[in-house]
């Protein structure tokens, strides 16, 4: 175990980050609950946001050159102008329809703007820059000032070229400045890290070694998202990063259940330490692997002031990156863990392994062999997490742990292991790993929950467009016990609200 901060150290973290963060615990703030998300989801929805026809270039394996694009902002405020850069090869007219994603009576999305016909052009392919960066400098094809009535959320622009009807997405987050019960952080650093557009140009591609884990590669948001490249084939999600695969079921369920939630990107936490202070609970969901030290310190400081945190994610806070604002890009510089604490690719030895470690923030962290699957096994049935689930010692939810998970819990005073078990490389085949889901107390009567799995959201909902993963083991879809545990975590987070 790794020894981690006590209460005095928590407060010193907040003070070091900035005296403006030294607020009373949020229970005293009496944030006002908003009905905005409920009202938004009462509006008419549609499933027209789903792609029905796409095409992958067999030469590159990841591109859709017939129509592809990217947004000028990962996260944007109402009143700011969003530019969308689009390429059509061959040249074609196209349209772009914008949708907000949520519940909407099961449809999963609502049309908020439809463009007229637009003239496409073939945009130039960039030459690889330093660290093989693919930094497109495309001409804007469309721009829109984000209206005030676009509620914070995850938005897609559905691109359709009008010659053959081929489609793809652009994706972005509309954020706001209001207080809310919950803040959902999209894991877009990790989406970009695994983006191989146009071909073998992810953070894991150095031009020589497969799945390289060094510091020689740099990835930019100034390019389209290619087809997802890891554990499943989902061509109809092209252009959306990993959002539909690991995060959308959580968003769909949150908004169905009427939680007051606002949305941010990883880069918002990186740039603004005050972002998490707008909420009672901060959520990391899905595959949230790549963090800057600023993100780590800013969330650590928020915990010190009383913010609750839910890591409904696996492999979280593993790779340490640095940002370059000029190119909207980042590259690896380290690992948030000790040498040998994760699956040590040989190239990992070239990176810095230094404190802080991820388990000091999350409660546990990625540890060897990192990948695998498992059942969620109850180890503490009297804990508040299990209230209303009827789960007993040793009861299990099949397959919900995977494909990356957390182990090696930190030595934090009061930390409790609420689920634990061996991981497998296939059903019935142990691979030597052990996951640990944890809860530990913060210094202001708050808490940090760690689900220790990328697949938690699979147990919440199965919205349109979702593709269930199956590798090592398979999650089994919505489960009332997991839904109740999620309610228990989120309702405990919002206890300060009327």
C-alpha cells in the first residue's frame, strides 16, 4: 500500500493550490438544485442523431475521408463561437445537424440545429510534426455562436455528405458556469490518446513499436477522431472518440433519473481549479487514463474543500501528460505510479515515476497486469454503498469489472475496500490480478468512491448507439443492484442540497 495524505496534508494541498479554494465544506453552501436537466429531457427527442451509413478507408483502417471533421473547441460556453472544420473527398455538398445527447424518453438525443446545404472541399493532409503530431490547420467550413438555451451537455454534429450519404460525427462539450449537484467530466484526453487518425498516429504509435508507452508521440485535438482502435469494432461511432462506448450509458441514466448535472472536459479541470467547486459531486467515468499534474492537484484541492468524487472508471489517472495550448495537444511525460506498479511496457522505463501516485487520489490505481475481467464481488455488505441492494458477503454482479481496473489501495485513514476479487484473462482463467473498489473519507465529511472498472456504466443503461464490450469477460447490461449502488453514491454526494 502507498501512504497518503492525512487531514492536515489535505488542507495544505488546498492552501498550496490557492487560497481562493479554501472554502467551507459544501454542506454549508446550500447549493440550489436546478430542474434544468429534467426540463431539457421533457423536450421531444429523436434517434436521427445515430449514424446509419459510414465508410472506413481500407488503406488507413481508421479514416472516413468521404466526410470527416473536427471542432475548434473540446469545451465551449454559450455565447462563444464554435468552428467546424470538414473535409469531403471527393468534393461534395454536405449538412451538419447538431444534437444534444441525454435521455429524451429513450431516444437519447435532441436536434438543436440543422444547417443548410454546405459546400465541401478536400482539406490538406498535414505532414507529421515534432513527436509525429498530426496538427491539421483546416479551413473552417461552418461556424455557430452557441445559443444561451443550449444546456450544458455532450453534443455531436452529424456530418452527412450528400453525394453518397456517408456520415460521421464531430463531438464537443457545452459547459456552463452554474452550480449543480453533479459535474460529469468527459474523458476526452483518453479519447484523443487512442485516436489513430489518419493511420497509426495515436499516443501509442511511434512509427516502430506497437503499443509504445514512451514520450515520443504527441496528439492534437486539431484533427478528426478516427474509428475506435481497441477492444471492439464500432464504425458507426466514428468521429465521437470513446464517448458512446464507455460514457453515454452513464449520461443517459443520469438524465433519465433527473439528476442535476453539468458537463466539462478534462481540459476544463486542467485549466481551472475552481471548476469542481461548482458541484457537490465530481464524476470521472469510463476510461479516464490521461491526466496532467494540474488536473490532479486541482481535484485534490477540491476534495480538501469538501467536494465528493466518484471514480466510476478504470485505468484512471495513469498516464501523466503535459499540454501545449498552441497546438491543442499533449504528450506523455510520466506515470502516476511507482516503477513496476503498472503493466511495465519496456518503453515505460523511460518515463518519470514519481509522487503523487494515482491511488492517493483515486483510492487504488492501475496495477499489473492492468487488463482483465471480473465479477463485482461484495466484501462489505453493511456499508452504505450496498443499502437497498440486498447484496450479501460474496454476492457478485457478473462481468462488470473490466477491461482495465484498479488495485493496490492506498494507506489512507478510513479507506474501506467495498469490493474485491481476482481478475481473469478469460472466463475461469485467472491472470494474477486483483481489483479493489474503495471508499475513503475526505477532510470535510465528504468521500471519494472508486468503482475500479471501465465498465460500470454498462450496468446502468443500454441507450441507442451503445455497443456492449466483450473481452476477457463480458458485462451483462443494466443491473438493479448496480443502479441502486450508484444512487447511493450520488444521493450521498448531494446531501447538502434542499
